[in-house]
C-alpha cells in the first residue's frame, strides 16, 4: 500500500503538528505534502528523514510571517489542488483548513483526519471579533465586509472539497457534529493523543499557583484568566508565546508571570507542581487539559467544546459557564484542590495515548483500503 500524507502547513508547533508527525511515523517513507513550511520545520523533517514536499506557496514573499494574510486570496485551494497523487493507493490528510482539498483519481482512496472545519470560513464572526493584533487589528471593523466575497467562495470550495473525501475521521464528537452540519458527512471519532508516557508516575503534589498553557492568540481568551487572577491576586503562570503576548502583559498584575516559550522538560516541571490548569478557550478537542490530568491535576475550563469530552465536573475539574473574567473568578474563589483525586485525573487521561491514536488511525486506513480492494 503506497501512502501519501498531507497537512495544512508546518509553521507553528502545536497539537496538529504533533499529530502530523505521529501519522508520518505510521507510514515511514511516505512523502509529506504541505502548502508551506518554516525553516525550522524543514530542518525537523530533514532530521526525521521525512520527504517534505511544499507547494508553490513556499516561494511567496515572507511566507513564514504573512501566511495568515494569504488565506483570502484563494491561493491555498490552488496549492493543494496542484499536487499530483498518481500512483498512490491512499492519501491521508490532516486538516483544519485546506489539506482535505487535494484532488485524487478514482483509484486512490482519500482519508481525512479533520481537526475541525475551518474557523475562518464557518465561524467568521468569532474569528474576526477576537482579532487584537496584526493588520486586522486596525481594520477589524471592515474585515468581515471586505472579506465576505472571498470567504463565501472559500465556504463553497470547502464544502465541495469535503464531498471528494472518501472517509472522514474527526478528532472529537464536537468536530464530528461540525462535519455533519457543514459537510453533511459521517465520520469516525479518533481522539488525539497527549504526551503522557511518564507523567502518571511523576507527580509533585499541590503548588500554590494556577497555569495557562496555550499559544497566545486573542480568540483563546487568555485575557479572562489574566484579568481574573489579577483581581483576585492569585498566582498565575502563563506558558506560551504568540501575537497577543504584549497586550496580556499590559493588563497583568504582579501575581501574573509570563514564561513565553519553554522546553517540554520545563513545562512539565511547572505543571507537575501546579494547583490546577486553567483552560480559557473553546476548542474542538484541546490536548492540554489531558496533559494536565496526566499529572493528576484538575482542570478549570470554559465549559464549551472538547473539554466536555475530557473533563468530569466535580471529579477531574470544574467548568465556568461564560467566557468572562467574572465567571472564571466565581469558580476560582470556590475552588478547593483537595476535592479532586489525582489518581482519578491520571486514569481519565490514559485513553488519550499515542499508541491508541496511531493504532486506530492505522487500523481504519487499512480497513478501508482492504474494503476497496475487495470491491474490485
């Protein structure tokens, strides 16, 4: 079985990129197609001996810094449709925007692992209203009217592209519902994985600080945690970098500490001794809460999206109902760490392992491939 792998892009370092690397491990030697990749990711792929194949977008000016702003110009659909998958039995795409838009011939099976249908296309209101940095900050009031035409086209393209996928996997039940709503397609839920190999036996105890671990983008609403902990004078350690960092620093009080980027080792040291993790964003899944629970840490989360599938209120954490500092403050003031059993938290995280993820993906792809052969 000859396999090709496709992903949106390789610029940031987060959960989706981790999934892409895991899929590459399932089929070593399979080429990895993407719209563009940063110099860092090009080096990583060279070190891992991954055959990385970028599109014409790799040659666009300042692609590493301006990649967000190329989206409305319809270059991504052209990039993915330009790839030739002749000679491949199976194409596996990992998509949250464009990668599922590749074109395959009748003899090639296309299996898409969908993290989420693109937020820019289908949730444009929340996407642009939360913009607080970059070019769109200045023109935020005009962004949606100006982009309404290209976004309408992209929604049409996205829906059409989804009909050409043979099989979908979804990263959560939440993503599964969106795939059904926007694409009218069925999908199999295969949960992502957390890096929890050693954490379950590596607990420090209860510290005196809360933690936020995420890329600092406005839509993730880290400002609600910064504001709440500043008002309550509660120690909060924030790990992550991103375009919203300076704004968050400007509103933070003395109890807030920003670490920026840290190594995995340092992140685990801090998380191991935290009181709890605060998860402020609405995501279709969200792997960081699972990582925290692997350390036996409860999670205080905005009660929407994927956390509803991972966090158990009263046992492994608590939810707050509104994405505001006030709603979070109410939970923080009542939060009692001793109520939550660290072993229960760790046990809950066990099903989100890398072996479970890669095993299920491989099993499903093999299953549909054999099904196609038997139908010939």
